[in-house]
């Protein structure tokens, strides 16, 4: 995890590990490397884009994960397992920062499919995640801050 700001974010190694786990569990071609620069570009764009909306120069974590989901989904970095990686990266970042996302599997799959097909953009992801109780602090996490 990258921790250049006041929160942790995924790095290239994290995304590759998530991809490997998705392929191991659900199948797909494990031999193909991601498109050159695709994962790094998606991660970099997610953080950079969120900086433009930050008033204090500190990127917003929830905006960054929305951009991460959209960028990974639209860039289609891998031959197989893209949507699982996209969702897993979002969950990994939130989890590393003490948050849990609350969504039924069908609801999460619909969101990722809609993002990948271009039906939902970053603003749509932000609206989706702003549903009541969609993102919560992990039990006990706030006690450690």
C-alpha cells in the first residue's frame, strides 16, 4: 500500500496480487501481463484527479477510490479478471483505511458492470457510495484514531 498522503492507497503490486487472487479463484488466463503502464496510470490518475477537487491540497480518499474504480474499469488493464480487480481494489483501499463498504454482491456487480460499460461515471460512483450506510467505519477502527 502507498501511504504518501494521510491514507493508504493501492500500488501496482497490490493490484497484481488482487488480479492473481481473482484468476486463482474464478479462472482466467494467468500468463498475460497487464497492458504496459495501464495499472500505474490508473492509480496515478485516481489520486491526481481527486487532488483537483481538494480544497486543502489533500486528495479525498472516497473521491480517489471512485476514480480508481472508473479508471481501472475503463482502461481494461488485464485480459481476464478486470471487473473483479476493479472492485477488489476499491474494497482493499477502503479496508486499509478503516472503512467497510456495504453492498450486496448483485449491487456491486451492477455498479462495476455499469462503470465498465460507460453507463456510470465518477459522479455516478460517488452518488452510489453516498447511499445511507454504504460506507461505514470498521468496528473499533475509530477507537484507534
